[in-house]
C-alpha cells in the first residue's frame, strides 16, 4: 500500500522531472523568442528548438480544380534556420538541439513530443482568443488540447520571470502535482507563491488574480481534444495575461 510519504516523494520527483526534456516551437516571432527564453530558464535538462514550414498550399481560380503551388523550398528552410539561430542565441550558453521539420507547426510539435518523449512543450502566445483559436487551429490551441506532456504557453512577463507564481488547486491528484511544481519553481527562483484552492468560478478567479503574476500553474485531468474544451486548464491557458503552465 502506498503511504502518504511515498505519494509525496513521487509527486516531488514528478515536479522535478517536468523540466528535464523541453521542446520549444520557434517561428521567428517575438512571442516564440519569449518562449525560448522562458524554456531556457526553467529547463533542467536538454532543450530542443523546432521550426517547421508547410508547403501544402493551393490556388483556386477560374472554376478550375485546386492545383499545388510550386514553391522554392530552400529560402523557406533558410528562414527557419535563421529563426532557430536567433532563438538559440537568445538562451545562450544553454546548449540546444535545433530541428527543422516540414509540416504544420502543431503537427510537427506533437510528432516530436511523441518520438522523443519530451516532458514539457513550450509555445508562444500570439494573442489568438480561445474561440478563434479553436476555429483556425492556432499552434498554442492545438498543443494545449492534444499534447500528452506538460505545456507552457509563454507570454511576455511584467517583471523578471518567474517572480510571482499563482497556482490553482481543487483537491485532485493533478492539482497536487501542480502545487508541487509551483512550489519547486518558487524555491528555485525565490518567487512569491500564491495558492487558490476550490474557488468559485475558477477560470475567472484565476485569470483575475494572476493579472500581475508572471506564471499561472494549473493541473490537467488528462482530457484531450473536444473533451478538453470546457476544462479550467484549457480556458485559463488562453485567457490569462501571464504565462500559463498546464501540468500533466
């Protein structure tokens, strides 16, 4: 029978392991550079940077069937390489593994997570609202919905990241892990930690109290796809003004 001490020890180890194998989505934007910076700060192990490009474009006109667009792939790959170099410089001297992949960004990220067993995926937020993100399939939306590992949606902090951390708790095993992760980070960085447990209207409350925080940490019950659309973790990841760490 597992004791409370053993459960606590296992939770602590899980909290430490989340930052051990990090993957960051890079697209050359300021938001993805911020994602790289935050990933580099939190990582306790290898960091991989992934830039992807999609050539699946078509043109339609004159009543004709859609035809593939002929694209010179080399300049696009060169642009991806430049974006990766900029992100690597941003978190230097942390060593990185730079990857260029062909395909839709969220698909290549999910494939890489599955192939390399990453423990944390980090993406920048481009400000796409939750409803719009669901419709158009933004990278952050897709990764929060579908990644099997923990996810950090990075936003530019108000001050040094992470100086103030908020964690949402509901008494579940998942929130216990979120609390352990938040506590571990607060200890590592000397950050202020605020805990909010079983609050009414948790999404709105957490978004509101985290308005001056640098990081909001929430647990995930492991829901994916359509089932995740109503979850607190999914909603706060899109609505919060600060970075959000969804712990799985």
